[in-house]
């Protein structure tokens, strides 16, 4: 927090100097840069002076006030291009911190909405997530259908409709006697002709029944002797 306050203070002061557009402003910025560089050099360091993040922020902010024509004549610890690169890095870090502030991604669903979705699902076992989404829309609660699906799935409730009904396998077994599978295929005869066969399969008995055989499935030719 302290470094952020110092950085904001420096940027505000530099903005005031930039808005003034007076010769004294450029001179003041140059004096501040030289004084700060002198303070950096006077630090007790074993090797060459090390520029910290706060030093970079101050130098980059003050250098932005000085016109480009006067930057080349300054006695700086680093080149002006390096300070410009520092400034770009500070701006990039600032916007990157703003973009990741808080939690990323879609905002979390409020607890009262999650509780309402679960209540509708428990009190109406035959409702699916689409029906629940429609009921919530009628109540003025705006959520996506995928949100209702995710809430139900997370809490161990099947989001699909007919949760209390039979499964597909159970339905097939109970209705097997009334289900027929139909197929239309061709059969090659001994005289090199093709016969078209319509057949059905009973699911319960697995019995195949031929309903008809013809040599002319689309024409109005004479009826086939093979037809039943």
C-alpha cells in the first residue's frame, strides 16, 4: 500500500507539472531528477548503484514532463530509452494489476439464487434445468440455463428432465412387445435381378417378419410373384 501511494503521488505531481507547460516546470523536473540520481549514487553499495522499482517510477514520471529535445542533454545514470522502457513497464504492470483484481472469470452466483434453484428442483422432481430456468425468469431472476444446470449438477441432482421417471433401458424393456424395428433392403436373386424387401423385427421375440417383396419399388409395373 505504501509503494502504491508513493507511485500515485509521483504520477499526480508529474501530471501537474505537465499541465503547467512552463519553463520553470522543466527546470524543476530536471533538478528533481539530478537530486534523486545523486541520492542513488550516495547509497552504500558494494557495486554500481542499483536502481529500485521506486527509483524507476520517479525517474520515469519526471522524465515524461521534460521535452524530448532536452532529454538527450541530461546527465542520467541510464539512457533515456531505458527510462522510457521503465515507464512502459510501469504502465503495463498497472493495467495488468487492474485486470486481475478480484476473481477472474464469470462472477459467482449469489447464494439466494442457488438456494432458489435447489428448492425448485426438490419441490418439483419432474422439472429439468430448462423448466427451472423458465420459472426463475418469470420471477424476475435472470440467470443462464447453463448456470441452473451447473448448480443442480454440483449438488448431486440430475439436471435432465424426468428425474423420477424410468431410464431409457427400463422403458425399452417395458415396451419391448410393442416396439418394432423396420428395415428396407435388397436381395440378389438367381436370375441376376434384385428384389426389394420390407421387413420388421419384434424386439420382444427377436422374430423377423417379411412384410413384402417386390421387383419394382418405385414403378407401376406388374406385381411381383415374391410379394406377400
